[in-house]
């Protein structure tokens, strides 16, 4: 240190970086000169030892990146691996996955492929950009962890495998193999679990229930409710976001909108944390977009969320969910009947189709069918559904299969094949029962009632409405996939005619701005303005009498009375 201070004092190409700490830096040219002389003075083995010792000192001083560089130069792969694994989680928590990926890439591949934790962390780094590549890394890590009898590593790698299927949105059939692998794990591996591992396993059980008919197990709701508790604890924020999105989808697909709203609030709070990764931030945007159009029926808010999500993807380079974001934008436009807006988004999606995942292509076909149906182009809607029918891997997912059946029922009914339409409705009802999905049951009952009404089967229509509206009232359903305003207006009118779930139906009409079917007159329809003229004159606005006062302008009311009297 005395020598270094002397060099600083004499201004000999040496600088002290801090008055408080004895940290020095050579001028770059002087440093280069010393490095060249070292190779002339010391043997290669001695230089390697010096680099290893220096790397250790740098690591102790917190200069991890410089230490990594020296260990790479020294070829000390064991020390480098130890240093990487020591700091991997911290790097991920601070959003430095690219740095971690580069460090791991320094380790020669033959050696790297023998160290499961390196494969695991490299997979975590690759998920936002290439889930398929990440899945292959997790498969290798899972096998090695099992062979090493590493319970924690085994469950972590397994959970990431399942999550990759979700992000990849393809190869759903492979997920069956992953769950079979979990079921075959020894009991000592599966329990007891730390809160973070329990959250991961719970999320995977939920994903399994969402994508595989074989995983519709009675205990899944217990896993879901346990996960709801866990995401309200202090476990890692990105884990809360990741598993919270899975939980939202589980509740949403089953029409448990009250619980889904709780999860959405938790996600919107947690995503504000500075540690939230770009991938999780975008996933929350995707989730919020569907929440806004489907659950709160705020389509215009959903469209803004979509734009915010796309802007975030552009800034961060994480684009794997762009297609789904745009898809929810199209759905938001369709649900309010904004066909030009929906058509514009569908054109954008068409340009992206060649590079999309199977589930995205299926979603596009579904949206295109919905759009065609609203335009009255039933043949085109039928063509789009035929394309979905060929996507066997996607139709493994029970919810998507049910949505397909319900849309198919609408198309066949309009084409005059009501027998096939009812067959599809009953297939969707079976899926709804298997999933215990209130939303699917509501949608199926509404379609069933529509077909019965059109066929003149009044009693069947009323029974379907009675069953369906009770389900809708229970969770406050205000929207559905494939929402058709004119159809829902007719169904609501028939429901009010028979005094079925009147309060709920009136709320649904007002929330969605449904227009009364032509010729339907009923005091139960929640008209915004009601005028009584027989026997008395009365004026109600939003169900409340217009309050008069001394300041009230009398002339407009007198003019209204005159217009009514004169016809």
C-alpha cells in the first residue's frame, strides 16, 4: 500500500479511487504494460495462481464481475461455478438475468452439462426469450437433480418444466409426462415443502388442472386456495407474480370472478416492486387486459392496458406475449361491438401468424370466427372453426375445447343444423361439469336457451335461463367469451318476462348497455328514462323520480306533456 501511495503521490500512472478505501487503479496503458511484463517474468502456472488469488480478493471485496473475468482467464471452472451459484439468485432478483447467462456461458459446455444448478439457472435466464430452449435445459437439470437425490433442485426444475409448457403454449401433451414424473417422485421429495416451493408446486397443480383433463382432481381447489394464501406472504415477489397469474387463470376459467378480482388486486400491487422482472410485468399486463374486458366489462380500459403492455414489450425486448395482448385487444373491441377496431387488430395479428405458437393461432381463429359471426358471415366463422378443429394439441385443454364447442353450436344453429348445435352445447356442458366452471355453464345455458327459443320450446328455454342466470348472479358475471349483444338482449327480455333473477338481469342490462328487443315492452326492463302517461304523468331517470323544485325549469316538462298529448 505504501508503494501504491508513493506512485499516486508522484503521479506515476496510478490513481486512488476513494479517500476512505485503499482502492487503486492503474492507467490503462500502464496496466497493459505490466500485464505484458508479467508474461515475460512468470511462468503460466504462476500467472494462473496469481489470477486465482486476485479473483478471491476481488470476490471478498464485492467486485464479483471482475472476479468472474479472472477466473475465466485462469480456467478455474470449479471456482467460477461456485462463484456463479453463490450469486445467481441475487442476480435474478435484481433483473440481471443477461449477466448471469453470460457468466454461465463461460463454463465449457461439457462441464456445464454435468452441473444441474448451472443448467437450471441458465434455463431461468432463457425462459423470457425462448421457453422451448429453457424447457430442454430444465429437463437435463431435472434428471441430474433426481440422480443426485437433490429434493429442492428436483422440484424447482420440475416446476419450471411445467411453467415452460405454459409460456411455450405448445407441446401440451408433454405436460402429461411431467405430471406422471411428479407422481412417481418419492414422498420425501414432495413434502414437507418450504413456502416458496409449496407455491411453485401449487401453481403447477393448477396449471395441470387448466390444461389437462386428466388432472381435474378434487383437491385442486385446495391447492388454489392455499396458493391464494401464499401469494399474500413475503415470498419472492416474482414468484408471487408468476404463480398469481396462474391462479388468476384458474379462477377466471371457472367463473370464480370474485376470487379472480382479489388475485388481480394482489398482482397490481406486487408488480410495482422494483425487483419485478420484465417478463412478470408483461404477464400482469396480459392478465389485467383480460380482467378488464371479461370480468369488469371495461373494454376501453382493457384496450389501454394492451397498449401499455405492448409499449413495455418494445422497451424490454420481451415479446413472447405480444400476440396474446393483441388478442385481448380484439376481444375487448368485439365485446362492445366495435367491429372496425377488432378488424384492425385482427389484420395486425394476421401479419404475426407465421411466427406464433399453436395456442395463439387457435386464439386468432376463435377471434376471427367471433368477428365473422357478428358481421353475419357465418360461412367464414365455420371456416375458422374448422381450422381450430385440426389443432389437436390445443384442444387438449378442456376450457378451450368447451369454448370451441359453444362457438360451433352458434354456427351450426345459424346454418340450420340445430341437432348438431345442441350436441355441441351438451359437450360444452360436460366440460363445464368436469372443470366445475361456472362461466362455461353460464355460457352453455344461455346458448341452450337461445336454441330452444328459436325452436319454439318455451319451457326448455325458461328452464335453461333459470339455471344459467342463477349461476351468473352467484358470481356477478357481466361478460363472456363470444358475447353477442343482440342474443343476450333477447335472453334477458325472456328472463324478465318470467321474473327470473330480476335484480341480476337488470344489473346486467345496465352494465352492458343492452338495447331492448324490438317490440318488447316491460316495466321490468331498466330503461334509463321512463315516462308514465296513462292516468298520471310521471318521469323516472335511472329508476328515480325527477325531483322538482322552485328553481326547476317548468317549460321543458310542459312541452314534453304537450308533445305526448298531441301524439
